[in-house]
């Protein structure tokens, strides 16, 4: 039985993609462990769906967040991961760039016997958090460029990002494993109306996911604050650095609500309680320009029409499948127009088109690519 370690630089509490991948591998005969970061209130070791989870405590955690201290923390983490994985791994599944140097060191120490799958959940050098940070962006680029040469297979999340990686680093085109939910027939629920006493005639627009800059959140708030009719409401469900702003908007406006993030297995039961899904990502970085957010496929799985940005990957899917409306540009005016336009459309037809889309874009289809990669590495 091949032993797999999945490295994540989070607490592995709400990481749905890593959970799906690890579950798939476990169900197909791989011995999977997740190495994550410890956080107060979470267990250092536990088993989730037959996946062994080890959260690593750092003695240096309380040090400041200055660059030098962050390096010290990283070195402690690297030492512990290398020590824990010695002789206990055949394949390292490296989630995003931060664990990549550690994975490569483990491979070198094994004389190349350990294989590495580099899973770029985003366009790592072109993310929103690197906008305007030239030094950090250069460091990220040179780190990825140097260490990606030691990787055995690259995975990523959209066609555009895969093509950029191929051109930028002169590597074989990464395999696509889209972040889709498992196909399932989801029972329609009404949790939001019950929770917030929303009138039956009001259309519920839902934004779910990270509450972070570059995702149209501030403009959505402005758009709903300027809507003076009582025909619709907006619900934000998630967490992130704009959480306080969303909560403040919810307290001030009767047509805006906030729902804290829920566990991955609960997400779709809330999603299906909405009427229209929103994914209005802004063209603020190349990562967002090429994005295919998991929320787009979650909306489809429960049959929601969608309102999306005029960005190539999302536009292609929605235009081809006719399951929603593409706004013209990322402005408050365009968002308001999009809200009005989709309210006038045949939403039942769009909903059916979303359900049909989900028959193709689901985890059962995506995991076949993942398993094919692992079979090749296991027998290569």
C-alpha cells in the first residue's frame, strides 16, 4: 500500500479540496496522512474519514510576523515535517507553494524515491495577496521556478492557469482537477428563510466562500444598499478579512444578511436554500482572471442560476450552458444591472441547465484524473 502525505499550510478544518482528494485516495487503497498546522482548540491528531490528520505545533508560533521570524517558524516546521516523514512516505501531495521546498528536500533525502504531486490550487505567483508586493512576488516566482523542476506531476484548477504554467516554466501541461463537489441529488431546503425570516416572495441571492478583497464583495454591498425595492435579499456565507465589513452591512441593511462559514459537509444544504448564486470575481490579478471558483460548481449542483463576472473561464462555462448571466464589467452599476436582468429571466430554465452542468462538472469525474496520476506515479 503506497503511503501518501498531503501537506497543507492551514489547520485542515474547512479545506474541502484536500478532503475530497484524500478521501478519494483512501477509498482507492492509498494510506493517506494529512500534515497540517495546529491551532488552539483543535486536536493534534485525529482521524477524519479514515484519513490520519497530524497538526504540527510550533514552539516559535508566538514570535512576531516579521520576515525574519517567519523564516524561523518555517525552518522549525520544515524540520518537524522532514523528521516525521522520514521513511514513511512514497508520494507527497504538496498543496500550494509554501510546502513545496519541504517536499523537495524530503525527495532529495530519499535519493529521489519519494514522488511529488504539486497541486496549485491557485496561480501561485499571481494571487490577490501578492498584488503590489513586488519583492514577495519575485521571491514566490523564483521559489516556484526553482523547485517545480523536482516535481513529478503538477495539478491545477483551470485551463488558463495550466497553459500559463506550461509556458512560464517550460514544463508539461499540468493536469486539470477542478474543485467540484461530488455529484448528488440535493434535497431542496429553506434554511435561510427560516433563519432570517425572509418573505417567500423575496429572491435570495447568495455569495458563499472567502470574504476577501477582489471578489466583488464591497461592490455587492453597495449594489444592494442602492436597491430600493423589496424583491430580493443578499446573503454572505463565509469568513475572511472582510467579515467585519459584511457584518456591519448586515446590521445596517434589511436586505443583507451574514451567515458564518459552515463545515464542508453542510455547505450544499445551505446553498440549496438560496435562489441565485453569485460569483463576481474582479479582474485584479491573473489568478482571478483565470479562476474557476468551486462556488460556481456548488451552485450548479443544487440547481441555482448564477450571476458571474465577465472573465474567460467562468464566462465560457455559463455562456455555453446557459445557466446564468455574465455581467458586463466589475462596477456597482453593472452589478445592479445584472441583478435586475437575472430577475427578469426564466430562472427555472437556468436552474435546469445548472443541474445538467453538474452531471459533467462533479468530483466523480475529476477524481479520475487524480487517480490516473497516482497510478502512473505508483507504477512508474
